[in-house]
C-alpha cells in the first residue's frame, strides 16, 4: 500500500513539474548613472554607444542622470549591477544619495571615467593618479595597438596585473598600466570611446563583467543610406563588388509604399531584389520622425505593413529592422522594433533633433541586437588584420554616392583583406519579420513567406485573403464616387451648352457688322 502511495505521489510531482517548466533566466538589469550629457563635447553619443552595447549583450538598462537620482533606486529595484559614467569630469557633479546607495549596493559596480571616490579607489587596490600623459593602448590577445589622444586630466591607473582588459603603455617609458581593471565585484575603465580599440576593449570588459562571457565573434557588415533616391547603378556596382570579394553583407534600406504605379518605385525594389541575389540580407530601415504625436505609433505600423506587402510583391524579403539607438527609450518608437527577431541599433543621428513622444529611461532587451560602429573609424588601430568583438556588432559603411566614394569603399575593403564577416543569411537559427498580413523568415539561407518557401528571383503566390465584407465606410466611399461621376457628367454637359451659346452669340455679334443689301 505504501509503495502505491509513493508511486502516486511521484506521478503527481512529475505532472506538476511538467505543468511548471523551468523558466529562462531573466536578463541582467543594469542602472547606468551619468553625471552629464555634456552636449558641448558630444557626450550624449557616448551614452548612446554604451547603451547600445549593453542591448547587444541582452542586458536591460535603465539610464538616470545623477542629479535626478532618488534615494533607494539602486537598492530597492533589484538591479544586478550599476555603472557610474563620468561624462564631464571638470564639473565634479555628485549626488550624496547615489554615493550612499552605491556604497551599500552589493552587486557589480563599474566606474567609467575620472573622479574615482576614495571608496572605489580602496576597492580597486593600490593605484596611481597620473596627469598630462599620452598612452598607447594595446590588446595582447589580438596584437592591436592605438595611440590615444593626449590626456590633460587626471587618470587613476592600476598595475597591469591580475584580471585586466588591455594595457596602457606610457609614451617614452616602459611603464605599463591596466586599461580595464576587474577586482571582484568592482571594475574600472579610465575612459570610454564609441570607436576604435577603446571601444573593442570596453565591450570585452562589459561582456566579461556583466554577462559572464567574452567570446570573440565576427562582426556583420551593414551598408547604410540605401533609399529610393539612391544612385541605383552604384548600389548595383557596390553589391556586385562585395559578392566578388566573397563578403556577406546586410543592407539597411528605406522602404516605400507610395505611388507603386510609378516606374521608379518598381526600379528601386528590383534593385533590392538584385541585392539579395548578390548575397545581401535586407533590413527595414525605420523612417526619420521629426515631430512625433499620439498617432505616430499607428502611422508607423501602417507604413510598415504596407511597405512589407509592396516589398514581397517585388520579391524583396526583409528579415530585420535597423533603427537609431534612441528608439529603445521611447515607448511609441519601440513598438516598431517588436516585429523583428533581429535589430541593428545605429548611432543616434546628428542631423535632426531627437524628439520623443513617450520617453522612458528603461530599455528592455531585444531578441537579437547588433551595436553599430562606423567601419572607417576602426582604421585608427594598427597591428591587427581582423576585427572581432565580445558582443554582436555591426560595422557600417555608407552607400557610395559618387564614383570617388565607391573607390574609397573598395580601398576600405582591401585595407582589411583578412577580415571575416558574420553571414546573417546563413544563421541556422530561424529569424523572422512579422507584419499584420505577412511573415518573412530566413533559416540557413532559406527564405519563407507566410510559411511558403521563397526562391530569390521567383514570385511567391500569397495565401488567398478572406473576402472583405462591405462596411459602412466602403458604402459611403462608393456613394461618394457615384456622386463624383454624376457631377463630372453634369459639368461636361454644362460646358457643352455654354460652348454652343458662345458660338451662337459670336455669330449674332458678327452679323451686326455685316453690310446688308446688294454690293455696289
């Protein structure tokens, strides 16, 4: 009897276990506190770059200005880590409430920039404060080197021992210091940059310290600036050149659904279809929004669905979205990122004001995000033949607008002959872009549209849509069209009558001046 009871209880326990499967681990949550945006020195773009790297590491980030920090935010909201970013060291801005909470916080703590507190200095170990120096940044793992700008402020530097990321060699001496320092749950970076070796090593420290991994991976090449008004012959030459070089690439393309009857519309989509035949993968580039309103989210959704439908008609199959980083921090814009399994987060634009309608300080992780860097800005490094990053990264290059720009692109490609690229089209994991009526997916090079296999260069017959029932709006539209037709006929008849009267009146008028009777 007891044995049967044990069997019954074991079965019930098994059923309970199946009914409550183990949930995936929640993503890390990081609080990023910065002293100032420092707009005069373009410091806001440093914050954007750091936020996009955290997103690529699948880390949820909440950004707070230090002056707006409220007591208990760090200790009460279950953050796993905190980043203190000194973006304007001359201001020496502090917040006693934040410093007190940071000291009491037991999670991971990273300080970026100058002005280390005494408590941070003590936690990181014995170091030196140096000023007015210039350093060469080195990565012993890859052999990469980069000469950093002259440093006029004070840097707290620590010995190049223990757990470190990269080394700083003081110019004119053989003294070396750690660039990135990790001591238990404390970490430190003396400076940060959105490009170059500084960015590569900073990304590695972020991945190792917060995500627990620092495996290097190849970047994705992304061609940006592709729009309906682009130079399509140069687009064709560019993608053909990349195909000849054996380089897999992605194109961030602005789509369109306006005036589909125009030949320019079809020509643009045919050019994008040829991009796919050259081995390119298409990402839908979000439009530029200058003045968002309450209707912006609905308008963006409507445009996306219409543009996706028009693209599919012309055998163009976008499988991802590219958007500026600030779209993560607006609830209205973020809705436009949800249809995609993979997103390229581009740097915030500099040609217009970043106006938000529903701003938020928190950005939840996207399924797969790539932090974008300008490929040309990586040319400052020497001693390395191929770039690799510790987080999903996209190296961008603008579509050439002139033959001279095209030659510059060729030189950039040949400058890195050993560079290996990640091919998104060959990813064995299924990735999809889902619209209201259509879903485009790609798995190991095979496209599907609404579940049907799609062959590049061949049209896909979409599933038959259910017949739409007549609505009050459609009936009103039909009645309006009927009224317009009747009005047009009436106007034509009236014009004909007026023309007849005009001709008859002209004849009468002329007859008044004709001489009557026989001619002399």
